[in-house]
């Protein structure tokens, strides 16, 4: 059954699943319209056996400031081609799911193995911006379907429900976008917008993140994240996302900054998972989110600014991302240009 045809019974069952466990109090807010309520989603990316110890450190850091905050865990079945399993990780994820967290599909290998295309645009997006990890950036529809189906089968084998797909590096080719509408996902995301599937609507949903690859990135990205967060305090974005990556866990300064940022954002927003946010939209018939946008394909194209792997701002013409979603601030929220603030670099 397509998500647009979800029955009231199924929506009720899905919503009840969100209401289980100690995190449920943050996910249910009866009588509040999404248009007036502001939300925060914290997600942990690249969850796999190879990254699990770092993921646990991220969880510990978040729980220190927000013990009941439900997280969205982005799972990669064969991260960097590794087929290893971890019973301890799988048991922990099942427990987190029972407590009200969400498990979502985040690619299959997290590696871009598609053939290179001529031109600087392709090289920049797939090699500089993503450092070769944008798995779905250039896939055709059939290959995208194949990898998505492998990921869905992996979820089924573990007995985990899955309603969302977040492409690695937030990059999705046109073929990937068509493939997603053929599978029972209710949402996907780019770096700046939240897309409701299988329709053609999206909501402003900027994602904050850190760059832990090098010292320059560790110095600059906290200041940029803080500046964007301060700007967002004045915006009407219904959902702000904070993306945490395993590498962030290895740098105490980034963890402290993320903790402060989460505490700050929760003063104005309520915690929610991505699927719970999408369910509120579906239950409201698609009429109770603000700043919704469509361009006839359901995915807006890239415009001016993106941030590369070193967190330096680069100007790219709008045509650069015409065929790739999620490369930067496409469909950016009104007035969201941050003014950088000073933040001393530690660690």
C-alpha cells in the first residue's frame, strides 16, 4: 500500500508504536498543530558495527543533557562494504526502538561506486564534497532500487520497522528519487528540507552538523552551527535537525558544543523523530505544516551555497545541483543566512 493511501487504522498503529517507552512523552503533543509547534530531531548517522562504540558515546553525550530525547538512528547494513554483524549492537538497537527511538535506512554501503561523469560539477559533488561517500548521488533507478531492497530485506531479517530513507551525504540522484516512490517510505531528507513521500510536498528543515575530519573543520563548524541555530531561532522552520556522526564522538570539544546546542534548542522546540514528524503531516492530510513547497518533482534543486568537507563556504551556480538533491541549501529557509560568531577552537 502506498503511503498516500495509509488507512486511519495503520496510522493509528504507527502512532501507537511511537508512543511506547520513556521517550514517548516528547513525541506526543495532543491538540498542538504542527504549524504552531517547533520541533528538533537529533539523528546519529552511519550506524554500523564498525562505528558502534562511537555511536554509544554520542548517545551518552545526548542523554547527559536530554535523557528522554528520542533519536533517529541512521543504519548502514554494509558500511564501507563490511558485512560483519554485531549481536550486541542489534540487541541495543531493538531496545532503543522499544523505548521510542527510530531506526531508518541510510544507504547500503555508504560508498559511491558509480562511474564518474565528465565535468567539474560531478567531481566536486562526489569527490570533494562527499569524499566518495555519496552512495546514491549518481545511481540509476534500477541500481538504486536494488540497493534499497537489500537494505529493506536487512531490516526485515532483524524484525525492525523502517519508514524513512536518508541518502548518504543527503545526495539523491533523479533515479534514486524515482526509486524511493516505489517503496513504502513516508519520508526522505536533503540537507535543508524534509520530503513527504510519495507526494510532492516538502518542509523547511535545516540540518546542523559538524566537520570532524580535520582541525580546521573542528574549529569552524561549531561556530557555523551555533550561528545557524541562533538564526533559526527567528525562523518558522517547523523542524530543525542536528546530525551527529561517529567521528564527532572522538572530539570532546564537539561533544560539549553539541550538548550545549541541544539544550539551547530544546528551550524553544520539542524533541521528535523523523518518522513521528512525517506521521503528523500524514495525519493532518498534508495541510498543517508551514513553509511547504513543491516544484513538480517533489525535490527542490540546489541553489547558491554549499559547505565542503573542510567547512569552507563555496559559491556554486544554481545549475550545479539541478539533477542532485541535498547538496546544499536548496530551497533554503527564508532569511537563514547565518552571521558567524566567535567560538574558541578546543581539541
